[in-house]
C-alpha cells in the first residue's frame, strides 16, 4: 500500500481555523443558551466534547482495526 | 376502484422506467428528465386521502394513501430520481437508469401505500429494481448483486411472514402504529430493519452499494434505507427498542467509516450511521423527533447524493476508488472539489439543509431529557462530519497530486451536483420550504444565535481534531472484517462441507441400509425370482427400496399408533 | 342436450382421436386431428367446471346403469378444476408440438406421438372424472403406458432407461394402489367411490382399511413423485421430448395429487385419518424433506431440464404440505399451488423446449450467454423463475401467500419459516440460470441461434404471461381453489 | 420345411376350425361365458399358429402389418362409436337400451358391436405384439441392408 501523501494545512489555514474556533468560543459565552442536562452548560461544551469524542473514536477505531483487520476477500486487499 | 389510481405517480414511474429500457439516446434522456417532474405534478394534483378498492388476494387494497408524511418522502424520492437522471445522462449502461426508475417508482409506491400488502408488493419490487441497478455496475458487481438480493429477499420473507401473521391474527390492513406485542409485530420490525441496515444485517450496504456504477450508487443511496425509515415512522414511532438499535448502527457506521479506505465504502458506512441516527430519532417518537427524522431523511439524501456524485465523477475520471490511490485532484477538478466540500458542509453547517434538520432531532432528544441519547447524537454529528466529510474530501481532493489523468467533470455531472447544492442551500436559507411539508405542525427556529454558534463550535473543533489526528487516520486505512465475512467466506466453506460431505454420507448410509434390507429380503426375492431384475440397475433398486421403506413405515405407524 | 354427456365426452373425445390419428398416419393430418380433439376437450372441461361451480356435483351413469351397479362418472368442482388444467395444457402443447417434436422425434413416428398424447390425455381426464376406484386404476394405467412410450421417444438414448425406470416405478405404484383398492373392496364391498365413503364410516379404522390407506398412499405418492419416491422423475423429465416434459410436468403429478386429496379427504375423510393416525405427520415430514433436499440438489445441477425437474419435486412438497395441514385453508393453498405451479413449470418447460431446439441441449454449457442469443426466451425463463421463487406479481407468490396464511391459521409458525427458507433456495437455483444466461459468454462454436419459431414461442410466452396474470389478478384462481377445498373437505362424495 | 409336413397339413385343417371356434366364443359371449376378449385371443392364436408353421413372411402376406395397425384403431373406434351412437339416439354413453326398437334387442345389438370392437382390438394387438417380437431381428437386418 502506498503511503498517502498527506495534506498538511499551511500555517495560514491553521491560524484561521484556531482563530475562528476561539471566536466562536467567545461568542458562545454571550449567546443565550438553554442547557438541558447540566453538562452542556459547561462553557465551550460544543467544542471540547466533540474534540474528545472524535479522539476517542479514532483510538477505538485503531484498536478495532488491529483486532479485525485487514480483511482478505475478492477485493484483493 | 378509484379513478385517482390512474394518477398514481409510482405506476407512471415504473411503467416509464420499463419503456425507457427500450429507448436510446435523446428520447431516453428526455423521458428520464421529464418523468420525475410529471410524477411530482401528478402527486401534487391528488388531494390528501386514501384511494383504493383494488382486489388482491382476499383483500381490497388501499393502494394510494396521500398524507403529509408520505407525500414528503415521495417528493424527495422524485427529486432524487430527477437529479440522479441529470447526473447519469452520460451513463453507458442501458439497464441502469431504467432499473433506477423501477426502483425509485417502487419506493414512491411504498411510501404512498395505504395498506400492508401494497407496501410489501412495492417493497419486493424495490429489491428487484435495486438489484438490477447494482448489476448494471458490471461484472465485478454480479456476486455482490446476488448477495444483496438474497439479503433483501430474506428481509422480504421475514416482512411477509410478519404481515401475514398480523393479518391472520386480525390486525388491520392499513398501516397503523403497532404495539410490538406478539411475534407478528416483531417479524414486521425485523423485516423492516433488515432493509434499514440494522445489526446484524448492515454489511449489505457497504458490500453492495460501492460496487454499483459511478451513477448507480447515487440512486441506491436514496431509496431503500429511507423507505425503511418511513415504515418505521409509520408503524413503530416511539418504540424504545429503536433507540439502542439506531445508536448501535450509528456507532458501527462511524468506526468502520473511519477505518475504511475505499471512498464510496466510507460513504456507505456513513449511510448506516445516519440511518441509525434517524432510527434512534424514531425511537424518541415525539412529534418534534418525527418531524426531525423526516426532515433529516431529506437532507441526508441530498448531501449524501452530492458527495457520491463528486466521488463518482472522480471514479469516472481516474478509475481509482481508494483514498490511498487518490489525492490532489483539487487542481484538476476544482468545480467537483467545490461541490464535494459543500456536500461535506451540507451535513450540518448553517445555511444548509443538514443544519436545519439535524438540530430538530437533537432538540427532540433534549426536550425528552434523554441525556445519553443526546450525547451520543452529538458524537454522531461530530464523528460523521469527520469520517465521511473531512476525511473523504481531504484525502481525495487535497494533498499531494498523484499525477492522475483527470479532467473536470462533464456538464451533465456538474449539473447534477449543482442542483443538489442549490436545493440544500435553498432549504438551509429558507427553512419553511421544508418545514411546511413536515408531517406535524412545527414551531422551531433553527437560526438563533446559540444554535449557530454552538454548531460552528462543533464543526470547527472537529476540523481541528481532524488535522491533529490525520496521521493516525491515514495509518489505519484499510478494511475490517464485517458481518458479511460470515456469509461470504465462512458460509460458502460450510455449505461446501455440508453438501459434499453429507451427500457422500447419505450415499453410504443408503448403501448400508440397502445391503441390510437386501439380506433381509434375500429369500423373498429369490422366491419371486426378481432378484436379477431388481439388482441389475442400482438406481431402480434404490427407488424400489424407498417404496418398500415408506410402505413399511406407514404400516408400522398405523398399526403401532 | 349434449352438455349432459360432457362427463363422458371429456374422456371419449381424446380416446377416439387416438385411433383416428393412427388411421391418418400423416404427420400433418394427425396433428390437425389432435389439435381439434384437444380444443374440443378443453371446451368440455371448461364447461364442466362452470357447471360444477354453479350446480355442484355432476353424475353420469355409464350405459344408464345406475351406481353402484354400473360405473358412474362423477365430477365436482375439484375434479373439473384439475381437468381444466390438464385440458388447457393439452391445448397449449398441441400447437407447440408441430415444430417442437420435429427435431426430437423421427418423422415416421409423429402420428404415434400424437396418438399417445391423446391416450395420455384421455387417461388423465378419466382419472379425474370417474367415480369408480378400479376405473381410476385403469385410467392410471392408460395414461401411464402412454407416458412411458412418450418418454422413450426422446432423442437421447438415456430416454429408454428413463422410460424403463419410470415404467418400473409406475407399475409398482399402480400395483400398490390396486392392492389398496382390493383391500377396500374387501372391507366395504363396493368400488364406487361415493359409496365407499359412506360405508367406510361404518367399517371404521379396521386393520384392512388402514393397510388399504397405506398402500394407496404409497402407490399414489410414487406417481406424485413425493420425496423420496421421486427418483424416476428427473430422468423422465430430462430425456423426454420437450413438449412431453412440459405436458407431464404440468399435468401428470397434479392429477395424482388430486387422487391423493380425494382419498384422504373425501373417501377417508369421515374416518379421521389425519387425527387418529400419523398420516398427516408422515406427509408433513416428507413434504418438508421435499421442499429442501431436492431444492439443494437442483442447485448443483448442470442441466436446466434436470434443474427444473428437481425444482418440481421441491414444489410438490409445497402442495403436499398444504394437504398435510388438514384444513380448508391448507387444501385451498394446495389447490392454488397445484394450478400456479402447473402454469409456471409448464411454461418454463415450454420455453426451454424452444431453447433446446435452438441450442441443441439444455446443459449449462449450451445455455451460456442465452440472454444475448435468445433474449426473449431467457427473459421468459427468468419470469418463470421468479414465479418459482414466489416473487410478488407472479403466480408463485399467490400460492406462497396462501400457504403461509394456512400455516398461520394452524398456528404452525415454524412451517412459515420453512416455506420461506425453501423459497430462498429457489432463489439460488434460479440465479444459477441467470448467471449462466447473462453473465457467461456464449460458447465459441455457438451458431448464434436466434429465437425459437413462433409456433413454439407463442404458447410458451402465453403460459408465462398467464403466470404473471394470475399473479396479479388471482380472483378467479383463489375463488375456484376455495371451492375445490370446500368440496374436498365437506362434501364427502355423497349426495348432489 | 421338409420334416414338418404333418404340422403343415394339420395346421391347414385346424386353423379354420380355430377361427370358427373364435367366432363361437365371441357370439356365445352374449349369453354365457365367452366374449370379445377370449375370442380375440383365439383368433390371434390361429394367425400366430399359421405364422409359426409357415413362417412370418407368409403370415404377413395374409395379415399385413399395416392392416393389423388399422384394425387396432378400427376396434377402438367401433367400441367408442357404439357409445357415441347411443348418445345420438338419446341415451347415455354406451346405453344399449336405445339402440334397438325395444330394450332387449337394443341390448343385444349394443353388446354385439361392442364385443366385436373388443375382438378386433384384442386380436390385432396380440398380433402386433407377436409381429414386433418375432420380426425383431429380421426387421433389423432388413434395415441394415
């Protein structure tokens, strides 16, 4: 398998991304929200929770990949 | 029989599809473009109500039932057929688009069905139509088409068993919410869930869909699973068991999509994921949730078709399907790249259809105070954006160029994508377009400050995580053993052992039995002098032996019992 | 009024056509006589069905000697229903035969073919119309003897062996039947079926009656080709001339099934054979075995004719399964499938006959690429195959539906599973044909045959079209099947 | 051919009597034991006897194969024709009562023709079987030449 040529976001894209995220975090402090469960009242919940979740998902997927993969079938992989 | 049945859009779509099979060139394209529009117009002409009176078996069928929910799904299906036809104008296969019309027409018929039997009839027609669409994908698709057909016919027989049991048990013919009591209703649920791609029958989606042609999968992604979602909405709203089933599907879809290398398989897993999301929404069962599910079915069809169209264009240009073989196409196919990015964003970014629909379901979960469900749905929303959106777009269109020979997609394909993008944008910018069509009255304002800000937080945070973890994502690209391994690899081996092994054994057992009986009856045979005649040809002998055995069995049982 | 003689004429017309054909000798003339005779026979059968449906049982005293002194012909909706199937199949096969046998039967034997077909038709119809137990045996032999010769006419040398084996089995079956009838005669002192039914009530289930039941059941099961007594059938169907395969597949086993139904429900009905003894249980077990084992065998066949033959054995299992349920619903499903399967299998064999004519055989190596060389025939085969599976929109679905409903009525859940699982096996063997016809390239030395001649294609396509028609509009077939089931179940032969 | 002179002469003497006896059995069948089946066998036996003594070709000259085949058909037609006639005369199939002026003569007439049909069919079928078996090798050799 050829190693995928990675797309590396340039410094500029990184900065834009992080700045936008920061902006939204700040904005989140000011908009009126209706927390239902308590945990979603924690500031920036909508940012850190998905981050955490995605990280856990990736770790989980790697683990599963070790156990169940790779498959061999008529696709020739 | 009601006269309105003549205006049944499904019948016209199916007949049109069959006629289309005999046309070529411009008339065929013209028919494929006009049929969905005509069907939509026909549907719009029919006032809400139930039309039927068609005798079949021992029942009078309500073949056509027009209400808000059914009409919404039917219109979405017609949209998918129309856009798909635009996109598939350059399709060389003579079978695919006609088959897609039979398939899509059957799906329209299913969501407009007023009774279980009509629903089942269209259900089976869908299975055949979709098999043909996969089959049109070429030689590599044949075995997958067969596996697909088997799964769906199996689902069909389970569904049919459920329906007959329901009717024989005195259940109503019309499709009403079922109580999930007794075997009949569980069978119906199981039959529908097989078509929805629930555990353990989910692997047919990633197995079969990606083997269809570049345009075939666009059609396939729209109908089967959404029809199943529709039936679940009608018959099992608020069935709590659907929540874990849906979340399991969503989790499975996510993990497998994260690992999968083949671009369209990633999207296939994402379909399982999103259908799971919808099924969990049905499990919540409030009006808000059902509205959300219906709306999200629409949004999902639109953005998934858009992504599949973009990947389809790439496949046509490069002939490559795997993320590891693709990359850097943004320079050669800028327009396609743009639509792909939009498709990824259309999953949930503000100003797109995904934004105004997904939040409905999340809101419903929040209103019902289902903490864990809500959290899981958040994970799904973020994860699918990462796995099916960012991953596919970035790996296929960005990064180092692979020196692939590729040009921009042809106009027909670009028009297909353009139409979908516009639809998503229009609905996203002006939600009442969709909200007014939803089954229940709705009082929800998607564009509040907090909604927009929190959604953007989620998207941006996911993007950041993606870029941080992209190294890991690349390393684990591959395929996992799925449920289908059991019936594709393990199953055939088993069958071989059973069939060949057992048949040899049977033969030996028969021989031994024969010998025993021959010895027993030896004197008798000599007496009647038939020994030579009967023993000469072994097969005749064995036949007679069976006769004798059976006769003895009958006599013994009669006298002993 | 001529109509009152229809029960007799139903048998007499084809029976008289046979010697006329022998006189005529010439191929064309014998064909015309046969065609005319089958057309008249079909008209009579159809009129009889209409009459029995509106008026009930028709009784006809042969030679004006009233039963039980004389032999009476007695026909009710059940018999007339099967008679219509048989006569219709005869009428379809006749126009087909003109070209259909040209390649498979020597031209100087053509008149014999037609004469034998007429005899076979007369025999089969006689079984359905007669009200006398021994007469059933006579007609059984008439039709069987004609069948043996017809099978032996096949071009393949193995046809002789197949015919011989069938002769062996058929004779044993008929003998067992006659032994059973003899025992019944000993117990009841009558051969008239209606009379027998009433007298059996008094006799009860003595050993003689039980032995008679066993002998008759096994004897007729042989003729039905009920698993495991089916071993003669695949060869017979595979090596017989194509029109013969089609005719036999649609009629011979069906008539035997009718006889079994008659004995089980009308004759022994009052003695509660199903409740008191293991008859139902054995039949159920055999039916289930029939539904699965031959279907698996069919999957591994390399010859389409043999594949269809094994599929027939498997489908017969559905019919007997309905019988074994011992309920009106089950019987109705059986009658329904009897009709639908006759349509389907008859149509399939007719289409296949055209294919064999063009491709020179039914082996998969010859059928390869059929979807391109004979698109109409291949498509018709697929439609027929869908009906074997029981896909909605085909006749097969209707019978599957009623069978499943009947099993549900009896609360037999697991049978529903068995029926549906068996239909999945049908998917596999039908798919094998699809694979061969559409996914394989035609053999290199293939003469690119083109479609079968019109005189073969039209009857075949008509059958397949009927298969679809009765899958969509099953009103007629379900109503008549219901009547058939009621007649068999509640009208034990006595009275008008 | 040379040593069987006694057989030949006897056969010539016996065969006419055998045929007449066949007819006697046939007609006696109306009133007592006998009838078409037995008579048919006796008639066929007479011809077979002739064939055994004088050879198959001679027998085939007297009773040609084609004639046998036609007779088979004629017999069946005769039998079923009686049935049809009784229908045409207003009775049931094979209803002899209507065949004559009074029932008794009708019965008489009916049974006569039916038995005649049986005789012809049985005799010709017996002969046909004999011809087929006896002529097996001969016909095959002819076919080869």
